[in-house]
């Protein structure tokens, strides 16, 4: 039974709390949030401790800490958790500053307990079935990975302003997923960005709302990512693997499979699953499973701190590629 | 907060227990099973009382009883629960004997608390979206309802032998669903049955493994049900509504949306959701929701005891139709 | 090179004329229509003879006659063609009168040239792929055949009044297709009919616009046909084969594969292929292919005159089943 | 009636010949091929003249010339046809040399008869439905165009060696389609190429077999093209338009809509339509329609010589982008 302390009781923190509470081999030890009514609500509802500080969590007898607090706190909390000899599951990104993230990885490299980054998409059953088809040899040599990833709507201005930009905030999931699928390190990055949805906000933040990224590996494999911060038709999450022996795809999920056909139209009655909480529910459950197994020493974390740092390097390269209108070698980041 | 006592800790009882335990407006008060290790496991895991008899549950301070015990006990437990002034959610069928079920309904007709039958498919979001399309007028006048319902594999011999036959055990869900969709009482029943999968067993039990049923209403609407006790490709659950203004369908669900395309083939990577526990998960959750609301007086049970009796009458008519090779008037049952 | 004379230049006759004209091993010898401007238009456009009577066609040096004239003329024309030693491809149904059709088959049983009935659906590539899956053993033992067949709109009143009723006019295609798929003779027929679309017209004609048919074979196989004379969402043509080893289906065809996804909806941009001319185009081409091969002695006609008579017997049984509200043994027809 | 002379009786020429022969408002005047048995076969089969030289075609009384000869001849034939005052429909690309193609457009700019380039995909009903959704405002402001285009198998070595490279030979269709969909001129091009399928051949030819292209417009719209010279699962042809108001897609076409479902698998029974002759059949028919209308003065050619030159400029930019590992401004080509 792995006892997990949760830091951060926002939307994603609450979801993790419920999944842990229902997990047969995990126990939610306690919760903290800087906004104490939030942690109190979760503590009362699930019958667990409410910590009055992160330090209380680190000092507790929990085996592990799940960090779902704002990005700026991640590095300090990772280091504090490691110092307290606790396993760590930290939400992405590690930090907005690539150098700081890299330093963090260096600082904790002797940690004895597992450190895992919350790249939940690696655990999505559909994405994983596509990857398994590749690993099982059904696709022959992999040639191209195409990732379509569009959010259902713009985040609030305040979120955008502090997000570190689309590549560090949103594309980072796809950059990691591309690495996961390619199974070979990315050597070059080419990115294109536009300001089509909220041009004034994006201009002000030096950010983009509509981007395309091409990643290439030493052997010539390509991964293509298209992102939009707003797809009015819903949360569009697709992965396609194309190889010498075939193709695999992981398609969108709808809320149900009803259709209505009338004079001149045929339509799905149900929208795409709304957003990551709904779409990646099974993935979050499998992620906690992997983390609990890693804590028990029966599995390796699917996404390491090193993976978190590497995804940040690619995000960094995306910004540079747009700024310089050229392909960037990842080793130069 | 509705306190619910559970009778029966088999597969479906355990599922209900977990759904109730996680429900924000319900509380699992305690559990009983004639095989006490089963109830003990649930009681310990979910931290609730273990009753040592059904009577203990009826005598408890629970507001409601969920009856998930073998069919033969349903009528007695419904009556005992009503006598104890408790709300009832009883799994289908009410009884294998139509007359006994009808008498039960008569006996408890003055019950003050709600009595509900577990026709979970009425709550399936896809089936309901199809029906909503009809209720909202998108299909015009309804003409035909087509229900495809095939189990992934034969139940054990012992189950078949005591099931009351395919129409009372399996088709009963579809008979109820047809009534739910038609929105008009069925007046005539025509059925065809064959013994194609397990002929010897079916012969011995006077049962069928492959059946087709046509239901008609006074205005001429038709519902067509096709059933098989074994579909090796998976649990096939589809509903189609056809009307003067259009068509609505509720299609199958797969575990995920991955596909693999190779030389000469394109295939889904994931099978259909395995069986009712997986396929109708959302329906069972919504069913408990409706029951809790009914107990709180804020909703009417979607499926009444009367609905349970009427579905049994149709099942009865199916057997007669095959025996007499003719259409049966429901009023003659 | 098979020289084919065409009788009847209506919609289906014109389509056959064009297919024959483009066929590498066939030649359109000439055309006749009782309405001479119709035959003239085809003759001029395709550069072929215009016969001034059916007799002229029978007396010509054509090798074969394609009969696409009104149903009432079929029997006489089949007999005249056989007398003239010509091969025959006759549109369905053979006749509205079952006894007369049976007598015709008896009368021409010594014919040396092939006689074929235009059951085009047997040639549809999708339906045939489903049947091939069965014949190749991929479905194990066949249990149920489900045929959905709905016309996009009501035929004109005048057509309905002389059509012989839905079972002889429309369902006959599905009755034949069911026989083709079952691969075992039908022994019993149960039918249900309703008047929901044009009740007054149907009442006047003793006909039905919405029907369901169950066919069974000696071994217990079932075929279920649902028909409607008007599906506002388009020409709905589906076949499903269900067996001990799996399922095969032949789904609908759309004009193209475009979709539009917007806020709250996802819809196909293209309707179902409009009607039989469009939907079964490939089938009609393959049918002529089979006929030409049969004329050349290199193939057997896929649908014989005997098949035409047997489908009529089933249509006859459907009407009786409704009239008597019971299952009809085909041998009693 | 537009009389069309055909130059080139290879695969695509023969297909055009048949479409013209069956067209109600066009007449195939005669055919030429440098390999006279090829033109003889077509001439005899369709009952038209066989020219003994291209000059004979230009000197004939045909109204128009369809140029389906090898690329190297295109420019000369376009100029000769214009000199003879004939309308022109020329297969893509205009020439392998961008400067020469541009000069050709300059040379014939005073032509009185229409000049059209065979960008058939503009006429595909599915692609066009997607574009219509955009033009009709259903997608709001267009943000991204995603084109997937993969050939079913490598062309012969000899073809590759003289093709001018993947961008001029294959991608050129997608470059034109992107321009057609974007409805705004492309200003910048970024391309990535790899040699994964036939590395030695590609190395020798300075070519690529697996490429990704990003096109951007002044307003920031993006078009992303992924190409492969070999998709073993079939000819993969998809277009997706993504805008502020929704998404439109034009999906792949299969030979039919049959599926087989068995234990552990569900698969399409039919492959994707084999290659351009099959997949774009309807497009080629509509293309001839547009050309005939243009010759009659009732329509404007959907794809002009200017469009042919602009697509070549983009192809040119693709090669440069890879060579220089940077984004290329189209105005610099």
C-alpha cells in the first residue's frame, strides 16, 4: 500500500485524489493547497488529513508526493521531496526555465525513490495500442508520426500570460508523446506559429495560438504536431503512426455512440469528450497505477524527470525555430 | 443522503456497492449475501456493515434496499422491504412466474416509497440520446425500432437451466427497452426461436439460443429484437429508431479508438466493451442517480414494478408464439 | 461478343443500355419501347437499331434479350425469347401471379440458352464480400441474416396501385438476397405489415408501407428483413450476417466521404447514394458481366428463373402470414 | 459539342479518352501517341482518328487539345496548341524547370482560348465538399489545412529518375490543393525530407521519399502536407480544414463498405481504392466537364496555367528549404 501526499487541490489535483482514494494498492495520506478551503473540501470528502504546509507533507510518513501545484513551485517541491526520501509524481512542465529544470534533474540524480513526470498521454489505451502495434512490428520501420492536438477553448488570459507559452504549456504533451512514439531521440526541430485566435493577447505574451512543429531524428524519422488553442468542435486528440509495414491511429473519443440521420444530414448525437479530465480519464488511472508500481519497486516510471527535461528542450527549440525562421539542432539548445 | 442496504454481493451487487459508495448523495448502509465471505469482502473493503440476514437489512435504519439476489427471492424481498417501508431497487426479472410477479405488484400497490426495477439500458447515454431525438421530434412519427442484442458468450449450463429461458432472462431487457422506445403499449407479439449454439442444452431446457421477436402496437409501430446467446466478436448492443422524419441509432462501444491498417487489412485494435458491467457502466451510475432522486422525492423511477410485470408478459407471449407458430395478443397472456 | 436486344427503355432499361454499350464483350443490338420516342432517344444516342415491335427483336439476329418492360409482359416475353432460342435476362418480378410464374418456369424448362432474373443485389460488391466471408468459413455456421432495405421515398400512387404489393415489388429483392445469403431453402415465413406512411393508399390497395419479415430454414437459420417505402434520410441498404464464428456486414454507401464538424455537431457532408441506379451501379455492371459470361457458356447465371419463382413464393407467403396472423409453411403456398 | 484531340495514350490518356467519349457535350476528335500501337488501340476501340504526329492534331479541326504526354513536351505542345488557336488541358507539371514554365505562361498570356492544368484533385467531390463548407462560412476563419497524401507503392526506378523529384512530381498536387483550399497566396515554405523507403535510389537522384511541408500565408494561415511514396495499406488521400468555426474533412474511399468482425478483430473487407485512376475517377469526370464548359465559354477553368506555375514555385521552394534548413520566402524563388 503506497501512501501518497497530494500537493495542490485544483482541478487536476482533485481528480488525482479521487483516483488514488479508489486505488486498491494506494492510500491518499493527506492533501495540501495554499487555498485551504480547497484542501479542506477534499480532506473532508475523502476522509484524509489536511496538511497546513507543504513541509508538513514532506515531514509526514507518506511514501510519495504528488505535485499538482503551480509550475513555479515544481522544482523546489521535487527537491524537498527527494530530500525527504519520498517518491515523486510531478505534473508537467518541470519548470518554465529549461536551464533550471536541467539543473533540478542534476541535483536529484542520486535520488533513491522514483521520480516521475505526469505525461499522462503515454498511458492512454488508444495511443498505447497504436504504439504497441509499432513495437510488435506490425508497422515495420516507423517513418512518420502525426499528432493532432487541439484544445476545446482558449484558457483564461491570466493562464496564458503565465503559461510560458504554448510550446511549454500545451505542445509539451505532444513533444513528449512524439518522443514516446518515435523511440529515437529528436535531433532537429522546425516550428511555425501564428496568432489567429487571440492575436492581441498572443502578441502581448510573445506567444502563438496555432502552431505546427516538425521533429526529425538522426535516421530521418519525422513527427508532425499541429496544435490549436481553440477547436470549437471539441477536444481533438489523435495520433497516427506511419511505417513501412502499415499505419496505426488512435482516434477521438465521443461521449457515446449515438447518431441522428435526417433529410440531408447525418450527425453524431454526442460531442467529443470534453477535455483532458474526461478524455484521458483511463490514462490518469493507468498513470497512478504505474506510479504505485514504481513505488513498490515492481515497475519503472514510464516518464522520467529526464523525459520532462528533454520535452522542455524541444519546446525551447520550437520558440527559437520561429524566431530564426530555420531548423534548430536540439544539441544547440 | 439516501442510505441503501444491499442484498446480494455477486458480480452485479458488488458493482452497485461501489457505485453507491462513490455517490455524493447516497451512502451504502450495509450488505448481505447468503455466502457470508462475499458480503464480508465488500463490507471490509468499503467500510460498511455486514448484515447476517436479509431481515437485519429490513430492520435496519436504511432508507432503501437494493435487491441483487437470485430471481426466486425477488418477490418476497420486495414485499418485505415494502412492509418495512423502504424504497426498493430490484434487479430484473421480477420473477420467472408471470402470475406471481403480477400478484406481487398488486400486493404492494399501496407502497409509499418508490419501487424500481433495474432496467439499466433505459439509462444508457447512447440509447437515451436516440430516444431523446425521437422525443424531441427529430424523427417525426416513429415507425420501427430495431434492437440488436447479443451476449459475448454462453452463460454456464447451471445458469441457463434456472434462468427461466432466454425471453425471461436475456430478451427481457430488450422487451423493456422496446417499450421504452415505442412509447405506446405493445399489443401483439410474434417470436421465432432456434437452437443453433447449444442444441442439446436448449432442447433439455425447452429454451432457445437464437431468437427474433416482432412486437407491434395498436397504431402499427413495430419493434424487432434479434438475440443470440453467443457473439464471438463481442457484446453487440445496438438500437435503431426509424421514423417519418429520420433515423436515430445507438451504436456499439469499443474499449478505445485505435486502428491498425496494413497490407490488405484495416482493423480496430480494441474489442467491443466486454459485457454489461463495462458496456453499461454509465447506465448503472445513472440508474442509481435516478433511484436516489426517487428516494429523495425529486424524481419518478424511470422503470417501475409495473414495467417489470409488463416485460414479463411480453416474455410469456414470446414463448407462446413459438409454441403455437402464431402471433399472440398480449391481452390474452 | 454477345449481341443483346433491349426491351423497355425506362429508367432501368436506359441504364442497362449504357452498361451494355460500354461492355467489352457485349454489343447492344437494338432497342424497343412501346413509347417509341424513348427507344428512339436511346437508339440515336448509342447508335443502335430501333425495333418497331418486340417481335422484331425476337426475330433479329441478337443472341439475347434483356426484358425491362412492365411486369405484366415478362412471362410472354420470356416464352417468346426462349421460342426464338435467345438467352434471357428479365427484370424482377417474373410475374405478380405466383402460379403463372411457376407455369412459365415449367414451360421453358427445356430452354437451351440461359435464363436469368435481374436480382442485382446478389452482385453488389459489398453484399458479396459479406457472403464471401461466410462461404470462406470466416463466420462459422450461419445463424441470422439481417437485411435493412428502405427506399428514399414513396413511389407514385399509380406505381403502388399496380405493383402487386410491397412484398412482390420491393421486398422481393430482399427475399432473394436472404435466400442467396442463407444458402439453405426457406421453409417458414412470418410477416408483419403496417400502414404508417400513406395509410389511405395502402388501405385501398390492400398493401403495406412498413413491413418486417422473418424467414426460417429447416435447420433453424433465421433471416430478418425490415422494409420501409420511405426513409427521408436516404436509400438505406444494409446486410448483416451473423454466425458462430463471427459477423459480416455490408454497410451503406455515401456520395463521398466528407464531414463537417462544428460546435455541437459532426455530420457527413454527403447523403447516401440516392437510389438503386446510383447505389447498385457496380452491381448492375457485374450482373451484365455474369449474363454475358453465361451467354458465352463460361458461367452459370447467378440468379435463375427458378430463383425468381421461389422469391415470389416467399412474397406470397408474406401476404398470407399477415392475413392469418401466423407462420406460413412455404410448401403450402 | 467540343471536339478534343488527345496527345498521349498512356494510362491517364486512355482514361481521359474514355471519359471524353462518354461525355454528352464533348467528342473525341482523334488521338496521338509516339508509340503508334497505343494510339491505334484507342482509335480503333473508340472509333476515332489516329493522328500520325502532334502537328496533325494541331492542324486538325479539333477545338481543343488534351496534353497527356511526358512532361518534357508540355511547354512546346502548349505553345503549339495556342498558336493553332486551340484550347488546352495539360497534365501537371507544366515543366520540371520553373523558369521555363514561367516563360511559357508569359509567352501564351494573350491566348484567346482557355488553358487549363490538370489538377484533378480540385474536382474531387469530397475535397470540394470540404472546401464548400469553408466557402459557405461553416468553418469561420480558416486556420490550418492538413493534407495527407501517400501513394500505394513506389513508382519504377526509371520514373523516379526523370520525375524532377517528389515535390515536382507528387507533392505538386498537394501544393496546388493547399493553394485551392487556403484561398490566399502562400508566402513562405518550410520542408523536411527523408530517404526511408529507397535510400540508395533517393540519394542517387537527390530526391526524398518521405516529406513534410509547411506552407504559410501572409495572414498566418498554415497548410501542412505529409507525403510518402509508399503506403502499403493503400492510396491515402485526406484533406482536413480547420477554422475558427469548425472543421471539415474529406476522408479516404474504400472499394465497398463491407466489414468482417470475428473473435478479437473487426476489419474492413475492402481496401482503399487502389490509385488515382480509381480514387479520383469522379474528379477526372468533373475536370473534363469544367474544361468543356470553359471551351464553350460558360465557365472559367478551375486551374489555370498560372496555377501550374505557382505550384512549381512552391515545389522549387521545398527543395531549397531542405537544402538550406530554413524557411524560404516564395518571392525569392
